[in-house]
């Protein structure tokens, strides 16, 4: 099998919906000997900001010296972006080798796994073979029945900004969507949750209390933006001063506060992450398609916002960074 053949096989999966992605992934992983149980995770759900949050945290963990897996979806340029270790995408050869291995088990299943479940299982096997110290794992959709939710209690679970998205599957109110996404918060775990409406925060607080979960809401009031330009932004958050973030926008500062709160919980768990790793990780992080500057003469910016919350953030950024410019929208 070649890399292209692996991708063709993955895309050939046709989900008949007899089972959820969670059930498919669980069944396939059991056939594979449960490689996901060999790894430690930070599990990231939510509506907006999952990818940015994941990339920031993975960058910091890498700078701290850990072999860090990063699993995200969808991809921007090529499929291989979905599985990275220390910023390096899975190679064609590795993708082909692992996919061929997983195919042997998937083809034995009476109920064909969904494409996303199959990709998750390939990623778990890849990260386990590579002996990652920790994997930053992004939820695909929702939480309760998402394929990534097969993992046991992670080091920390994160819920990013919760908004209206995939309403045909997840619910039509913020509370319904939050309830589904909160299913990644597991008994006796630790959670960092982006600030939301009082009703959503109440719901999540009750879930955490019932499950004996240590819950942290980042203190957005502690964020202090000191300067910004289309090159990046400098901010303070609590005791951390003069932090440079390469990602743009006030919403990315809030995402960064989620990341920094997560770092503090990981440190409490015994992970060694010093201030220099934090500063370098946020300085060097890259995440394409999020108010990304592609050119300077003239400024050419691309943004992949796809729901109301994303478009609000885009509008805020245009006002903040381009107030004196003639803006042409495509």
C-alpha cells in the first residue's frame, strides 16, 4: 500500500449508521489490542478554537521536551496534517504501513467503521508505535459519541468556546450542545472550560461536581493586551508577563488563557513545563486559515470562519487590525 492508496482506502469508508463513531472505534481498537491505552492525552472539545488551542498546547509541550502527538481535523492542505509529532506530519510510508495494518482488522468487521473512526484508530496506532509522551487530541464533533471519546480519563480535558454548530446532530440550544460536549469530562479528572453563558457554566459545573472533576474557568479579566500588529500580539495573563503570541485576535488571547490554565494543571500533575517553554511555544505556534496573513503588499489575509461565532471574531479582527485600511472582501 502507498500513501495515496491509504488515503483512497480511508475515503472509501461508507458509514451506514448502524453504530456511532464511538462504537465503531471501540470495536476496532479492541481488535487491535487497544493501542490508545498506551498513551496519555489532553482531550479538546468545544465549538470554536479547538484547533488553535490544540496547536498552542502542542507547541508548548514540544518546547518543554516532550514527544508530542497532535491529532486534529479537518485538514487544510493535505491529509497528513491530521497526525503530527513534534510538528512533523506523518509520512507517506508511515501512513501506508499503519493503514494497511489497521485495514486487516477493519475488513473483518461486520459493520464497516466510519471514516472518522478509522482515521482515529490509525492515529492511535501511529502515536503508540512512536511512543509519544503525550497526545493533544481534538474531538471531531460533539463529544458523547465522538470516536476520540474512547480514551480513558485524560491528563486534562478542555472545552473551548461553545456555540451553535452541527445543530442537526448536537442540539439546537447552547445548553443541549454543551451537555453533549461535556461527555468528554470523565470521572475524577481535570477540566479547563472556556467562559460561557451563566446557564452553560452552571451545567458544566454540575457535571464536574457529580463526577468529582477539578474544574478551572480561565480568568479572562486577567488578560491584558499590551500591543498588537499583524505580526503578532503581546499580553500579560496573571503572573505571566510580556507573552508574545503569533496568532492574531482577541479571541486567540482567550484561547491562550485556556492553554495557560491547562499548563498549570499539567504542572500540578507532575509535567515539567518551564516558563521558557511556554514563551517559546506561544511565540512559534502556527495554525493556518485563522486570520492568517499570506501577503503584505497588499495585506492579504485568509480566514476559515464557518459559523456565526467565527464571523463575529473575524469582524472584531478587521476592526482591530485594519481600521484605517480600505478592505476588499472576497
